[in-house]
C-alpha cells in the first residue's frame, strides 16, 4: 500500500470523528449534559478533521455563531490546504 492510500483513509477517519463529535456535542447541549471541550474540537480540526468539524457545525447548526468556530475552523482549513499544496509541489518537483 502506498502513503497516499493511508493518508486518504486517515483523513476520512479523522473527519468522521469530527462530524460525530459535533453531533454528540449538539445532542449534549440540547439535553443540558456535560459537553465536549472546545479545545478537543479544535485539536481534532488541527489533526486534519477541520472539514468534518465545519460540516458538522453547518449540518447540526452547532457553534455557528461562535467567532472561534466561524473564523477559526475555515482558517485552519486554509492553512491545511496551503500545506497540502506545498507538499504536493515539493513531492512532484
């Protein structure tokens, strides 16, 4: 197997984790239960799950008004895309 396959599997996994965490946190918020820390959600985003966190936020209407999530997660995605493009550039040049 090559590294591209493992990278894709990892990204699917970590983004699925991000979506599930946003769903669980939304359900806990509705029920008034103990919540998932925002730092945990940001850590998942930094580990590559930023798209999952963003999609979960939009899908479940969760944390959409929090400025840290409204601007922070898209900033993380932009940074990750830039790093990915740089890595692809270095790999093929």
